[in-house]
C-alpha cells in the first residue's frame, strides 16, 4: 500500500472500531473512562493547568492559520490535483479522529450515569411543581443572603481567576460522597474566544485535546460558577450534557461559597420554569410572582445577553452541535441539556439536593 493511503485507511479502520465499541459501554467504563482516561487527563491538566493562557485556543488558532496557508499555497491548480489534496485531508482527519477519541472522545460510549446510580429520568408534573417550589425558596434565601435586599440583582464580587481557583472545592465535597468524581490538578481558563463563543451561543466548552475547561468570560458572571462546574464534569470524563449539568449543579450547590450555590440554584430554577411552561402554558407565572425581584433581574440580565448575541451564526452552530451530539450517543441533541432536571428530581427523592449552609 502506498504511504499516502495508510492514514486514510486507518481512518476507516478507526471508524469501524468506534462503531463496534459503542456496543460495549461496560468495557469502555472499566478500561477507558475509569482506567486510561483519568491518567491522560491528569497528565494534560498538570502540564497545562498552570499556564496563564488557553493552550487549546492557541492551538486552534495555529490550526486555522496552517489551513489557510495550505489552501493559499495550493490555490493554483487546486482542482487539477484534487485527488492528492483529498488524500491529504483524509490523512489529517485520521490523525484528528484518533487524538480526539483517545484523549477524551471515548467517554461518549461509557455507561450512562443514571444507570450506574439507578436514577430514573422521568418525573410527573406534580413532582416538577414541588421541586420548583423548593428551588424558589432556596434561591430566594441565597439572593437575600448575598444582597440583603430582595430587589437587587446579585453581583459576584470574586474575580474570574478567583472563581477558577475556588471551583475545585465543590468537587471536593462531591467526591466525599461520590469518589469517582475526585478532581485534582485544575485546568480552568477564560477562553480567548469568548466573543465568538457568545455569538455561537456557548457559555463554555472543554478542549478535548488539552483537557482545559474553557469559560466564556463575557456572559453574566453570576452564571459562571455553574458553567465552570459543568465543564469540570466534562474533565472528569462525563460526556453527556445533561449529566454534566447534573454534576455541575451538585458540585456548585454544595460549594462553601454562596455565589457558587446561587449560580447553581438559579440555573436549575430557570430550567424548571421552562419545563413548567412546556407542560402547561402559564404554569410558571405563579412562581415568578413569588421569586425575589433581584433573582428575576439576574434572569433578565442573562436573557438580554444571549438575545443580543443571537444571530444566524448562533443558529448555524446550534444546528451543527445538535447534530454532533446526536451522532455521539445523545439522541436528544441540544435538548439533552435540560434533561438533567429529571435526574435532579429523582436524585432528590433519595439524597436531598437542598443543602443547609
């Protein structure tokens, strides 16, 4: 076989292996997600976590520059030599596909958390109403504790760097109850591409090649602690977006810092209000009359921010990411983000998510 065909052939071979291995989640769970992956993640976070900038964002920038240079260099007679370029592109994708799955991507095929913890995902309307009522009480209490005034929106006093440094404390509490989520050697950073992320509709992301948790530094700061804990869940090997929201809530809601707890409860409450409206139009309105005005101001702040950045670009990336999630074992696509409410409600039946501080 000619050298130029080796990597493209390996791409096909890799695709076949991944297509087969997804039918053996227990094997992935044991040998990758709880075996090889934690070691890879620890090495990457230890090596890159102390650097004051996002190595992953820099690598993405260099990649774009290399691609632009390659296209420019081959612009003359590009279509004449399309076969050569085709094999070059496939070779590049083969390497990228391998690195993605080995460094993080195989976590998509591990055992779902709700199966390991024996949690139901479904809930009744009455259970949602009761859970929302509890969330309102807790959120109101936290907002008043912070501002001493129910009409004032919460303003986080910590810097972004301080939030990054504080975040692991929530996972320390979580790991005391669920050791598999033990987190060490933090690598959490503000994204160099926060503005593009805002227009793409993303609050943060995990770079699967460097294991850096990237946070959109421009979005309302009161939402940042939950976002940080969500991305940290990805770093522990959780791939499902609903499970990351679930784990992010558990970590942030148990954090010793009140701003983390407030971020967690406002996040869950907002989703519950959304689900109430989905099930019965107008059913969220009685709760909104009960919610502190300061909390509602924070909700409005977040809604305004995302509406301001809503463009056709965001629509494109929402469509792309929705398809990407469905391709990677998350059948609900973007809707999977909101599915964590079912996990919270059913988790709360056995181990209360409402903690006294």
